[in-house]
C-alpha cells in the first residue's frame, strides 16, 4: 500500500521560533511512518518547508516539503498554509490508497478533504480549542469547516480526551485510539535498571525541568537515595539557568546535563532508568511517554498530557499533579511491578503496533456499506 501522511509541523516550536535541526529522523511522524514501512508499505510525508533539516533526509520514507503561504498571517509553527498541496494531491492522490492528515484544525486536512475524502483519515491530537484570539479561530473552524467541509472523512483520535473533544464536531470518530507509537527497534527494555531517573525534554519554561530538579534535590537529601543520578537529555533556552541551578543546589555529582541526543544515543539512559520524569504545563501528547514505556521504563508524570489516564489505568507508572520526592520513593518501591506492566503494554505502543491498528481501522471503515 502507498500511504501519504500530511504532517506539516514536524516539531513543536518554542514561542513560534522553528529551530533548525540536522536530522528529522527521530521526529514523531518519521517514527510513525517507519511502522508502516516495517509492514511492507511505502510512505510519503508532506511537511512545511520551514522544518526541512540541514542534514540528510530519512532514507526509508519519501519527504515532500512545501513552502508556506502568507507566513505572517498563517504562522508555519501554528497553522501553515502549504503552497501547492492542492496541485500535488490532484496529480498524485490516485497513487495513494490511504491519506493520513494530522489534526482537524489544519489547512492541509481541508485541502485533502476536497481531493481525496474517501481515502482520508484525520488523526486528531488536539483535545481542546487552541487559545489564540480567545479560541475564536478554533471554534469557527470546528463548527463551520469541520462540520460542513471535512464531514465525510474518518477521524481517528490519539487519546480519549481527543476523542471526546472531536466527537462534538464529527459523526465519524472511531472509539479506538491510535497513539503516536515509538521506534521499538531502537528503544527496547533492559533486564536490569540503575539507580537513576531521566528527563528527556526541551529546556524551556513549559517543561518545568527546573521544578523537577528541585524535587530530585530534595529526594537525594535522604541518605538512602543520595547516590541516585538524574540524566537530563535535551537543550533549549534555559540551559544556562539550569546549570546555575545545579551549581547552587550543589548537586553537580548527581545531575548530568547531556544536551540534545538522538534516539540511538539516549536509548540506554532511558531503558536503564527507574522512571522518566514529566511535569509539563502545556503539552497534550508527548512522544517521550510511549518511548519510555516501550523501553520498559515507568513514567512519573502530571495529568496535563492526554496519556495520563492510560498510564494510570494500565499501571505504567504514577500520574498525578503535584508529584514530589515521596512519589519518587513510591515509584522505586513498586518499580518491578510497573516495569512488568510496561513490558506487557509494549507491543501496542510501538510504531509497528500503532501502524497495524491504523490500517485495521481504515480497512474496516472502507469495507462498511455506504
């Protein structure tokens, strides 16, 4: 099967600034695409030109980059308007059997609904209206555009919260959830863990890495846990501030800043940790959460991400707001149980497992009469 994925925004910019990366191979959508490739399918990804990497493109998928129209109005980091997408679909849609487009609130989704509505699957991540301009653009889009122009296509949510939200605007929302999935070949479990935790995150305000470091500092103040390490993987505008924080807390022997790492580089830290730590104030879906779970590593997280209920219900870690140093102790005491549950959940969260699920949903929908 030839599959087209419309995912214009390849990574989440901070304050609208798109940071150039050498590679996009580790992005969520490329990992998701490799799940289909592993099943024997061919995948083409359409993305905004602004996200083109400076280095080599992925070899296992075809990439098409389209420039953005009126970028001062349609910010490429929020709502890009891809120049030439209509022409591309008009000329090429016949060679694709499945078209997956990220988000109902997307100009790419609207264009695809015109040229290939019967092949289109809207893969819904947003679970609430975007806050820009008092939510008015999002509310107008969902009530008018979604209901009247994108009303024939199947919608597959990425979380229960997303399903509940988008079901108000579409009659074709599946009950089944398809998460992002993670690369199960690069990320795999270890039989043993080290006395460590890991944070995989941009070092930017909404990620609250500084608050997690404060919690860890209080945790290692207990002599029983004074030897524990915290590996912080990622970069961002707060790097210097966090370095100063580590120095002022005198925990430089326990907290290691690694900077940005590829999946191949970070995999060993992730699978050997007692837990991945998450305390975001904004992010709904974080691919690091399924990446941690398929590595056999439980998650300690707040409830902002839409995967929080999934983590709690399936005993994949601890999901609660206001978690603190005592939560880390609770996690350690129950690590063996949580680790075993992560292993059980692994197959359904790999990119291959998520690709299989997406194909199964689409095939069942396509075979329905009428």
